[in-house]
C-alpha cells in the first residue's frame, strides 16, 4: 500500500524479503546476532530491547504488524502508531506458558515471563490506535491490555486460491506450524479412526511427537514446502482439518477460497470465517469430535464449500479498511 515506506524488522533470513523491498529494509541489532536466525524462541529475552532500539524518530506515522513485539516500537511523542494486532502472544498469556518447561527451566523462565508480561502491557499502552485481526483477538486485547480494538480481517489473495484446479482424492490436509496449541495430534488421531489418508504441511517442535502418534497410519509429513506444492496438495484435499483454536487463521480462508470443506472446532477465528457455511464443526474439542466433522465433510456433495464466501477477506477489502482507519486518525 505504501511502496516508498521504510520497513523496519527485528531481523530477517536471506531470501525471506522480496528483492524489490530490500532497499527499504532497516534491521535491529539482532540481525547481527546468529541466534535468532536459528531459533527465534532462544532470542526471547532480547526482543523487547531489540524492538525499542529501532530508530523511528523520522516518522509521523508508524504502522506495525504485531504478534508479540512490533507494537512495542517507540515513536516520537507527536507521531501516531497504528498497531495491527495478531496477539497478545500466546507464549506470554496462554494458560500453559511457561509451565511446559521442566522444573529447572521454570526457575529461569517464570521471572523472565513476569518481566516480559509487564513490558508487553506497557508497550500496548503506548500505541495510538489498535486494530485486531478478528473479534477473537479484539476480545483477548481487551482482556489482556484493557484496550478497545477495531476488527480488520487480514488480507488474502482469494482469487489465487479460487483459480486452483480442484481434483479431490479423498485425502485430508493439515497446514500449519507443528506446535502444541494447533492440536495437529487431534487431526492425526481423527484420521486414524476413520482410516483416511492425511497430509501434514508444516514443521515445528512437535513433529517428532506427532510422528510417533502416526506410526503405522497413512500420514505423510511433508514439512515446509513451496507455495506451489502447498497449492497442489490443497487442490487434491477433500477436507481441510484443524484441531486447535486460532485467533484468525488465514489458512482457513485459503482453504475456503480453494473450495475445500473445513473440519474444525467451533471457536475462535474459524467460527468467524465459516459463520456463513463451508465448515463442519466438532461437537466437542477432541479427536472423536473432529473425526465426526471430517466424516460429515466427506459425505457432503461437491460444491458444499462455496469459494465465494471467501471474498469478504480479499486484499481489496483489507486495503480499503486500513485506509479508512488511518484517514480517520490523521
């Protein structure tokens, strides 16, 4: 939307940013530290200092896209900061954070997380205007920070996914990071109950555990693949299954635009995205409930998932909405 704007990032991996944007990119001191490029989680204690180190003194308007840290950027006192929020971050405010760590690690992590939560609330208080990527996120922002946020759904190139050549082969597909809260384990167990093939796209710290669960089943772990490969498997899928609760879930919109029925939990972003149809919801948040939802999708006729329902999430809608918010503010 603003091709001449400078783009400030904590760090980036080679090739991660399109070449035409590189002349506008500014990085924090973390870009010179090797740790973040190998393990984002290992750089956790440094992230507040890194985001606050960005020099934004030249700007009248700062727009951040924040899942946990960008909203902490420090602007001039007379400048405005519009924060597009995808959080608050689960790893700070989720019920399990940081209790998944062992006893020895908790001795270090619990005080660290207390400090990070204090910083996070303070950072949220410095923002001029907050936008949320869903009603679910807006509610979490209110509960965590005590701030109101207008809802602006993320942009999705729905035309790209609507153009995919659908050739359903009876398979189920999961797309996402392999982390605990996304509950890919429920998807695996549900597909094992039904005896249907499952393709898992994505990677993460849960992969080894999930591979153990899937031993002997028709489950293929594809890891991180190209967008073209993702499109190929999405076009073959008869069902897109997801076992967790997302604040929004762009991948749900992509599946809907591709005409793939979605089986998932009736909560969070999926409930908002599929409020007009295209999904079968589990009666209970379990593998058994998800299996029933998958079976429901498989039994419904072709065309059950109407790609036209995805148009309200198109990039053009986001562009207009963001401009309206910023023009009203300015």
